[in-house]
C-alpha cells in the first residue's frame, strides 16, 4: 500500500487549495479513504472521510468549507479546501484502513495559511 499526497503550499486567509492523494497497492475503489491533519503541538485529527460508496463525513471545523471526493479511475482522493483560515495550518495526511488490520498513511503535505 502506498499513498502519495501533493498540493500543499502557502496561501493567504480566504484562499483555496486542492490536495491530492494517489493510491496504489490495493483495490482503491473498495477502500474507505480519509484526510487527517496535524498542527504543531497538537494531536492528529480527522478532517474528512469518504466511503467506498461515496458517503462523506467532515469535522465540524471544516464543514461547508472543505470537500472530499474520489476518482476511482485515477486511484485518487482529493480534498478541496476553500475559505482557508490560519487555524487550518497543518500537515495533511491521506489515510486508509485497507485490510482492517492497520492504518496506512501517506508522507503528508504541508498547508500554511498566513496573513
């Protein structure tokens, strides 16, 4: 299982970014996928999740601003982030519990929202 994130960067408050996570090594279309984030000095937290069937869930702090989506033909899960705030600054990780025995993580991509 391999997860490779991209799309992070520097953005001003109110701006947008789209993160991508390309997956390989498992049957992507059958896998639940999630985005987590970890800010300095804080625990890693769930941001958004999407089931194999397309059902989505979001943390309250990002509802109406972030959108998770998947493209099974490209083995890719996306996180569209709009109206970004300084408190969204974190390393963002792609995750899947494929196989049910452990969680798999990508290497992370840094998102920094600054004035």
